[in-house]
């Protein structure tokens, strides 16, 4: 599978996830744990790669990120 990049990133949501996570004062480890509780097996390293833009975020993961962070999915995609 070819992974396309937009503005040098593999996802459009990583920076927003990071900003919201930091605003909520949640560590990457805590966010990973919340995702795992929801059935998404991510660890701290995966969260770091998502935020850095070096990992693709699946649509189902994006829905759970929105749920865990308490925001609409659309907020994770706004520039």
C-alpha cells in the first residue's frame, strides 16, 4: 500500500490531537491508555508517531480519538 503525504505528513489530525491532548493536560501514555480502554491497541510510541505525522490514522481510530478527547471528529481535521 502506498502512503501519500500531505504537507510532509501521513495524517491531517496529529497536530490537532497533540494540541487538544496538551490543553487537557493528558500525557501520551494516558491517551494511549484511554484508547486501549476503548479497544484501540495503541501505545505511547504510536501516539508520538501520530502527533509527529509519521503514522497514518485509520478512520475508526480517529472516531475514538474524538470520543476520548471529547471533541467532534471534524475538530481533529481542521487546520
